[in-house]
C-alpha cells in the first residue's frame, strides 16, 4: 500500500513539472574572394519615379575575374524565406525585374580591386501600390575560362525589396509564439508571423522573460526578418541565460511593424524549467517527507491505540 502511494505521488509530481510549453495563438552575397554589397536593397518609391542605386563588387583574390549582371524574377518558398531565383511567373503583380536597367552590366574585376555598378529602376506610373521584388544576379568567372563555355562559375545574388507608396494598411498577426527547450540551458523562441497586406513588413522588438513574482529575468531582441505579402515567416530567437533557470516563467513578446503606420505585435505564454538534478532532489525530499509523515502517523495511531486499552 505504501509503495502504491509513493508511485501515485511521483506520477502526479512528474505530470506537474514536465508540461509542454503552451503557445499563443539564402541569399548568397559572396563567392570565394568576391563579395557583393549590399546583399539587400530595401527601397521606397512612388508611381512614375526613377531611382538609382549602386552595387559594389569587391575582388580580394590574387587573380582577375570577369563579371556579368542580370536582373531576374524572384520568389520565396517555405516559412524560413528560402529564395528561388528565376521563377517562371513574370505576370505576378509584385515582380519588378522589367523595370531595372544597368549603366554597365559586365566587365573585368582586377585582383585586389572593386567595381561600382549603377542600376536604375523606372517605376511605371500606373503600378499598384505595395511591395515589389527582384534579384540582381552577378555571374563571376575566371578571366581565362575556355572559349565557348557559358559564364557562371559562381553566381551571387543581391535582393531588391521595393515599396510603392500608397494608402495600404499594414496588417499582420502572430500565428505562433512558443518555446523549444534545448540541452545545456539553451532556449529557442519560435515566432511565426502572417502578413495579410500588400507590402512586406519587418517586425522589431524584444521578448521579455519574467519569473513567478513578475520580476524581469531577461530581455532578448527578436530576430526580425522580412515577411512578404500573403506569407507566413518563421524566425527563431536563441537565448542562453547567464544563470540556470528553475521554476515558472512567462515570456512576452512586444514588437512593432508597419510602413504607413506603426502597429504592435504582442503575445505571451508560460513555461516551466526544472533541471534534472534539482528535480531529483525535490522528488527525493517529497518522498522523504511523505515517508516521515506516514511513519509518524503509524506511530501516533499505535500510541493512541495502546492508551485506549
């Protein structure tokens, strides 16, 4: 009977201390010794406007290269923002590859030197507002490549994210805010955001972790990545506390986003942290106290039984 009681108490305790954490609702820009900067252009324009930008191609190698630039459509797949260059959907409303021209689209990149390439974006007057996207593709090859071979020993991509100004309303929601516990006192905060609007957004903010008393334990800046129109973007913010955690905690995210108006994203969930050895110690103390209680209870009952005689 005593062993059965011990098993029940142990089972209930483990169910309480190990619950699931609750939840609220590549782009390559270098190759070998060649680097392209910036890796991403985040631009704004109005219908009918012409804008110019420059791209710097740097060769840190000891030999020369030839380079050629082109503009291509781009699409994204998955919730981690995987990039697909050269998508065969030219009629999508958010592609801008047909608006881009280069002042110089090829040349020789001498060893230990750099080239600055200027490109222009001619925005149509009757274009729809919102986000437009394309990729600058820089083909790099050795200058002594064999004649007749196609260029492209390596391709480097630089992204263009263009916002056409207008009266759109930023509208995003948190799909998931949860926690994945890692070994060695490491935590991954998972954030999935859905963008319901016509322009990309980039949430910025932090995650505040509080203990059971409401005291702030840590504030971690979130990983803020662009969320494209009509898509869900998953980001992971890693956290390794300076001290070992133990007990009940609450994680709250406070982030802002928006192009025309600044809006808030918020959510929270609670979680428990019980390190293995501390948990064993607590279980041992509980079992010891239970044993003392039962032992003293039996002795007390026996004492009163003898007195009653």
